[in-house]
C-alpha cells in the first residue's frame, strides 16, 4: 500500500483508495456498474452528477442503506455495497 492510501471494501473486495476520494469515486474508478437498481422498476443506475443533486449514487455504506456515495468521503475499513431493489424495512 502506498503512503497516504487506505483500504476500503467494495462488495467485500479490498480496494485501495485515496483519502480525498468519495465512495462513489472509488466505485467508478474500479468500474463496478451498476451501483444500484431502482426500487420500482429495477432499472440499473450509477453515480451521475457527483455533487449530491441527482441521488443516482445511493449505496449501502457501513451497513446504512441509501447513503449518497458521492458525498461520503472514504475512510479506512469503510464497507461500500451496491444496492439492488427496494431497501429492506426493519
């Protein structure tokens, strides 16, 4: 691991990340698409605006569903998961 790099887990796979990246930027960089599907139609989606306006980047981050990955800075050990279908209610 390079100086200043950290490790995050994307769908359980260890990925090197730069501390200035967002969770969405890491997922886009490694080419993991789609990042979610819509709850109603199941249509594939991926980060789009990268500034928190469009909500296409919703992912499960550290066990919390529907987080805006483009606004979430990475941190050591973060768990980023793609989100398919509707969120489960607990």
